[in-house]
């Protein structure tokens, strides 16, 4: 499922389909949550995923391009298939940290817009 979702995201990005891309991105992340063997981990990931949706969509809509994060997704998928949870964790952290400065910027701008 992870590889097919990642490939669908690539197709949507290439065709300029932002809503399709976002939908497949959600499916990618939800598949990871659904296949976790830990109920606690599932609950935490589901909460973090839900809380990040608005910012993720704003980030995507302000800088939608064909570059995407396919390489990280492919590497995370491979690590999970190999049950290399340390590598999957490291890659996921890198993926998040790479996008964090833009997320903070967009979040700050959203707050500033609400105040004005």
C-alpha cells in the first residue's frame, strides 16, 4: 500500500492535482498507523497526524510542485518492509525536520493573519 500511495502522489503532483496528492498522502500516513502493532503508537500517531493536517495542507497549497517527498517515503517504506524500525524512525524524523522550518513559518503567518 505504501509504495502504491507514494506512486499515486507522484502522478497527482505531475498532473497538478493537489487534492488528489493530499488524499494519497493521507492514505500513505494512515497505512503506517493502521499496520502498527502497538495500540499506544497508533493512538499517538493518529493524534499527531490529525493535528498536523491543516498545516500540511497549507504547506502543500503554498508550495505545490512535482518534487514532493517521494524519496523519504520510499526509504521509509523499505525500512518498514524490512522491519528496520530504527531506520524508519530516523528517516521519519529527518522527513519531519526537513519540513519543520516551513511549517513554523506557515503556522506563524496563519496566526498573524488571524490577529489582523
